[in-house]
C-alpha cells in the first residue's frame, strides 16, 4: 500500500529588518523527496497561502537538488495546495522543511498548528527539520504545549550565531526549550536526528536526508 506524506512549505521570500532573501532551504525539500520518492512514497505539497513557494541555497552541484529542480514534483510544489483546504489526517505523515522562511509564516500559524494537531491526534507521524520545528511552537493538544517533555532538535543557537542571528525574530532553540522540549544538538552543521515516538526532527540541512530515512523506517512500521 502506498504511503502518503504532506510537505508543509513556506511562502515567505524575505525575512527580518534587512529584508534578507529567503524561502525554504532547497536541500531540505530535495533530499527528503529523493529518499521518499525512490522508496515509492507519494509526496504532496501544501503551504500557508498556497501557490508559489520561494527557495534559498540551491546547489546545482548536488545531484538530488538538480534532479528535483527539473522534476514534475518541483512544478507541483510551485502550485502548492492551500493548507487550510488540506486535511493532514489524509496523510501518513507531515514534514515541515526549514530555511528561514518558516520563521515568517509557519511559526505560530493557525493552519499549521491545526495540521500538526490533526496529524498527531489521528496517529500519524510528525517530522520537521532545521527551522521547521518552529511549526511546533504554541501547539496545544489540550494538556499543555505539544513539545513539553518531548525529545527533539532544530537549528541550534550556535549555528544561528554564524548564519542569521540578525535576521530571525528569536532563537528557535531557546523557544523550544522555553515550552519544555528536551532539546539536543550536535556540532554545527553535522547531521543530527532525534526520534521520539511519532515525532522525528532534524537539526540542520545535513540532517534532512537522514531524517527522511528515519521517517521512511517509521512509515514502513506503521500498520
């Protein structure tokens, strides 16, 4: 039986007081898509506004990124479904990739929070990488914050110091810790994936492919 994963992708093209160009981090969509598509998993795309999804940090020397840029899936991504019109329970998992864009329109977005709650409450997998775990902030399942007591990771404060400290509205690591997450990280830009039951998170771009492999394993273990 074919598994289905919904990627929830940013529509934000700029961030911060210096109008820094942004979007989703290209590898964080391309690498998970490559892993899942190769395994026969169906991937669909949604975004808060629907339609166009700007990207950042494309590397033409990376075969997975180059292949994705020229794919039918990339064209579908740029005609993404409006998230409010999608039921996350129709999918076996959701995946929220990073980039700085999610810190504009994914974090504390009501439709994104509803998608997380809907996926989780119907027994599905929830995954996010890099700045994507900002989607988990403020999510309430009725018994306090979603991340409280959960083991997870995200782009670290140390990494942000070298990357976009002057552009982001807050430190994601600090915000997750403040809501009670059991946060961990590896050295800067090194792969790090945390699996806590149905929650799967990755630290940075290098973690996107490994996260997708953990997600694939979990999908195969689903009933």
